[in-house]
C-alpha cells in the first residue's frame, strides 16, 4: 500500500514561466504522494536552450534508461563532451530507480552545478530504500539543500512515515511554512501505513481543501486496514463535497474492489449501482461523475472471485467499452470453473488477445488434462513469457508426463528463457515423481546459481531427495533452513525418514518438532504412524494415535486408521485390527483392507483374510492381488478346495494376474 511513488512532473505548460529564471526547475508533485514511480524533469540552467546535439543525446540517454539499458546510457554519458543538469539528472534517475544509491551519489557529488531536482532525486532515492542508514542519509542531504521546495519536504515526510517514524514526519509537517494537498496526503497515508486509523481520519477532517485524490488515498488505506465500513461511510459522506467530481470515481472503484477482496459482493454491487451510467455517452464526452471501464472491471472481478460467472457475464455483456482486462477477467473466470468451451469462445472473439489471454488458455487446458490442446496454444502463441513456460511445464508435471516436462525445460533453456522459482519447483516435482536423482541434483545446482531458495523451494528439494532415497542430502537441505522451516519442511523430512525405514530418526525428529511448538498436521501423523508400523512399535503407535486426537485435535482420516491397522496387525493382534476397522466412522478403503490382508497373510489368519479379500474385490474388482494372496494362503495350509474355488472365481470374472516388472535408471 505504502510506497514512495511521487511523480515530480507536470505538463510543460505548468512550468513555462520558470524558464526566465537562471536556476529554474520544473518540479511539481502529483496529488497522491504514493502513486507511480519517481520522475523528475529539470530545465537547463542557462537562459539559452541547449544545442540540438545535446538535446538529442539527453533524449537518447533517457530512452536507454527507460529500456533498462543503464550501462549503455552510462557509456554514452561518459563519452559526452558537453553536459547540462538534464544530462546529470537523467543519469542519476537511472541509478535511483535501480536503488543503486552508491553510484547515484558518486554522480551527484561530481556534478558541477546542482539544481533542486538533483537534490530531490537523491533524497527520494535514499528514503525509498529501507533501513535507518538510508533515511538518515536522506535527511542529511535535506538539511544541506541550499533551497527546499514542497517536493523536498513531502519526500522526507513520506520517508519517515514509510519507516514508521511518524513523530519525525509530524515534526517536519508542522514546521513547513506552507503545505499543499500532497503534504497532508503523505501524513494521512503514513498513519494508515502504521495502522493508526483514528489519526488518519482526524487529519483528513482537518484538511483545509480535500480533493478526490485525498479521498481515494484515505479510502484505499482504510481498506488495507480492514476498515471497509469506515471507508464507505467517509466516501459517501464526503463524495458530494469533493472538488473533482469526475475524479471521485477512483475512490468508488477502490471500495468496490475492496468489497470484492473481502467477499462482500452484495455491498460491492450496491455501491456500483450508485454510480451513474450513461450508455449513450462515449469516453471523453465530458467531465461527469460516472462509471468508467475500471468500475465495470472491478465489479466483474468481484463476481468472478465469488464464482458467480453468470452475473459477471451479464455485466460484461452490458459494457459499452471493454479493455483487455475485461476480456481476460472473463476468460480466467471461465477457466476457473473449468468451462473451457466458453473460455475458448471468448478467446476467439477477443479483438487482440495478449500474453495473459494465451497463458490462461494454456493453464486451463493443462488443468483439465488436455495437454495436446495446451501445447497447441503454447506453440501458436505469438510471444511467450516466463509464465507461459511455467504454465506448460507445470501442466505436464501435474499430468504425470515427466519426460514431456523435461523436454520443455530443455527447449526453454535453448530459447534463452531463464527459469525462476516456479519453474525449478515444477522440475523438482518431476524428479521426485520419476525418482530421477541425477536430474534432481542438476536442478539443485540451478537453484543455487539462479535464485535464493525460499521455504517452498527448499521444501521441494527435501521432498525430491527424500523420494529418491537420498536421505542425507534431504537432511542437509533441512538443516540449512535453520529457523525458516515451516510445517511442510518438517513433514517432508519426517515422511522421508519413515518411508525409507528410518523409524527412529523419524520419531526423534517428530519429538524435536513438538518441543519447538511446531503444530503438526494430519500429514505429520501419517508419517509418524507409518514409522511406528515399520519399527513394530505397537504401544507407541497407539499413543501417537490417541495424542493426535486428544492433544492436537486432529480428526483421524482413513490413512491414519490404515496405519493403525497395520501397526497392530503386524504384531499379530488381528482381532484388534478388525475391531479398529469396525470402529471407523467411515467406510474403509483399499489401504485399510490391504493392511489387514497383509497381516493375516503373515500370521495365517485365513478366515479374516477371506473377509479382507472379499472387501478388496468389491473395491477393486479388476485387481488380481487379493485373489492371488488368498489363493496362496489356502495353498499354504492345504485347503486346496478353497484355493480351487478362488481360481474358479478369477476365471469366471476374467481376472488375470498382472505380470511383475521393474525398471532401472540407465543415466548413470
């Protein structure tokens, strides 16, 4: 919400009068001190305009900076035989926008002649960086300025407020010889940023002159603080008195969007309906207070987020004028409810689909499992971005086509697109699913080179190594996370230990987890109970099952019951295992009956084995496993008639034993 985003720029006609001054500058501020990026324009410090060659070079430097080619701009700057303040300020602006304050300061100190814009640029750069050192350096330059203007003071107020130093912001505000709307807005936004809603409203009420920008800033801040009712009350109470009625729509749009974010769709619609609508008027016909395209888009987005695609479509069809956002909102809405037919229909009707439109269709088809259409859209899209690659790779990964995902990643690198966290996370999931340890280790190296791993990415690494059986590598990543672990990190590591037979390590780590007051989840206890089953820890397994319910308030799921049946069944307590199944509050699944059947096989309980096998055949009628296991049990105890009966049932039901198979990784 709260950023130093002042536009120190107005149309040239607003500062032409300054050209007659020897040290004149153009420096005005946008009404809202927290709207888009810092931009200054300085006027040459001589009465005569700069030579055409100098103007052209200055223009080229500005163009290079806007295109992100800062090094090229600096090379051009260094080669110039003549420079003016515009040249220096343009170069400083490039560094300030990149937060490269050391380089900006070096240029500033080397300037033969500074103007107000030069000083303001440096101050704004320092206060936009977080940290005590930067705000103090900004204040030092502020105190050193030969002459301060509104921009200088407002920038410092904003910087103090942004860093939570409201006392200093207020002190500077109170010492100003003259204040403008930006000064007031800066303090009000500062209060809101720091959660002091009461003081923000009091300052707003004290403003000598309020405009629509002030009202919009207050409404936006109140929404960010969760005070929607206050925002509505102030908007409706002050809207009629606002000076700029045509600009008032921005505040209304902000509140409509705020209602949508909180799920208050009916309130959003009531507010939307209060804004006049003139269907016969076109944009630019006048300065009346009326709905604009953002109003329609905001209301449509409210409906889409609430899953009410019908109401969203009704509004969309009523729109006199649509923009790209309107179309994309509706397309993504249909994609979200898996109505790809209507999403495709809108996509084909859209005047000029952009990259977001194509990406939405790719994600939608991939999510529905239609990789052929998803790839067709990906192949045909005129311009791909990183999201396009991530969407198609993730689609292949989610649909189990690990080989396809890896091929796409290779193609992505060949085309010069650099992966990000999302790409690498999808690829690590591919490696985990296909147990491709060597590839996973290569992806880990990419993680180290390309990004600073965050918690989700580290969790993906732990899961990949654990699934591939590289427990020591998984533990190394886990330990490197130090205090940044979340419950998923703990679950992944405990689950890795449990699934590979390291029961003692799994239970020890679970003990550390609970001592550190990390709240376990139902997934944690699946791994803990599995560890107890593998280690034959019957009493400890029962204890953890009871603790899950009584101490942590987690309702047992079918997976927990399956583990408990496995624990007691392996120990030969078949009757208790059966009693556990009978006590389940829901129908047992194949894992539960499979655990019982396995226990019966080990302990030769033929009668309960038949019960379990019959239950499994009902759940999986085409599976040969329960028949084969029951046949072998009958054969082992010499009950050949029963064994023959099982074989006959298999023949009648046309059940064929599936041949076994194995695979090896030949890459190493």
